[in-house]
C-alpha cells in the first residue's frame, strides 16, 4: 500500500495551471481570478460574483474539436440535472466562445478529501468526520442517480469537505441517461476492476456501480489514510486493482460495520452494493441497529 498523496502524482500528471484567463468576465457578472488547477483539456479558476462578492468556481474547457465540444456539453447537461441536489456544486452560468466554454458553479471550498487524507496519513479521519463524509457523499450520489446522472469520477480530489459539509464537484466524466454518451471514464486510480476489461460496456447500471466503487475506495482511503493499490507504472497499478483481494484489504479493519459497507461497495461487479443499499447498512443506521439489538431482533 502507498500513501494516498502519492497516487495523484503517479496517476494524473499534468502541466502547471496558468492564469491566462484571469480578469475575464463571464456573463457580465463572474470575474475569473487565479487558477486553481488543470485537467486534460480544462483549467479551473477561482472566481467572484461581482454582484454578491461570493466566491465561485469557473471551469474553462477547450472546445476546439468535436470531442471537446461533446465533453463540455455533456458536463453542462449533467450539471443542469443535478444542480438542485444538496451537496453538489450548483451550476450558475455557462458562456461559450469559439475556443472555450466557461462553466461557473458554486464554490465548495478549498479542502478536498485528498488534502485531509494527506494530513492524516496512516491514521485516517476521526470517526465522526468519516461518518459525515460517508453520509453526505452517499446521499449526493443517490440523488444524482435518481436524476439520471452517474458521476463516474468519484475520487478524493472531487470530494470537498468544509465545515462538516460534503460538496461533490467535477462532472466532466459523467454518464447522463438519454444522451449519446461519449464518456471518458475518470481517474484510473479510482476506477473499478471491470472497467479495464476489453468487453466492458458503459450503460446506466454500469455507471452507477462505477460510482459505488469510487465511493467505497474513497471512504477506505479516508478511513485508513492510505491508498490500497500499488504499481510503479500505470500498467502495474491497473493490474493491482484488477487483482484486488478484499479479505486481505479488510483483515485488520477495526470497525466491522464500516468494513461490511466498504466491502459491499468494492465487491465484484455482480455482487457490488448500490449506494442505496449502502445507505441502509448497519454503519449508516447505527441507531436502528442498536434498537434492534436491544429488542433481541
């Protein structure tokens, strides 16, 4: 096993963010400020609503070819469907030029689950914080699924945790029911074993189970302060994920109820729990479990 902070460098190397969009005004209202990070063909900036002085996040996506255009339109469609879902950064504005699409969303804070795992390496989050993260994340994903959207890139960097509240960000890999999806699955490090098979087909059910795995793996990292897979190369990392041994992974897990839920979320695809089932687990319903135990049921 390797520390969670190491996997980002191995799995997702990218150029440093640049500030060439700084001072741009979107929709006559949103001021682009400094760059926060980069993606394969996008930049994310901090922004400010000039009317309210509230912060926002502004994603700048290249639309120079058809693939990029389809990806940008898919993300906007996903955000429009889930913008009213609690714990999802709501869509505020979209503006396009010949070369770029600007997507403005609520600002969920600067503290990602990745940052917290780095801070608490080999220890993990405290039990109360971990349960709040699990609850907020599972409920957000469940609501997205009910709106016909699967995130398909649930990972530590896309989960913000600020003042006890979870915010799910970055729907750039989302599967949207009813669209001709050309979804590019998210980070290799957080993809499930079946997604690497040559005969893998992405549909609504498969996309929801990708989310379940991503939730399970993210919560495992948050609980233990480590990323459980290893590999000196991308090829070796993928092979390690495909050979996952859940008995070994959870052999010294202290919280039996949490281990039960995470094993369910990370189980082989034909036995994997949905997020709905995870929300009904003993870990997520401790009061109910205690009452039933008291009654001898």
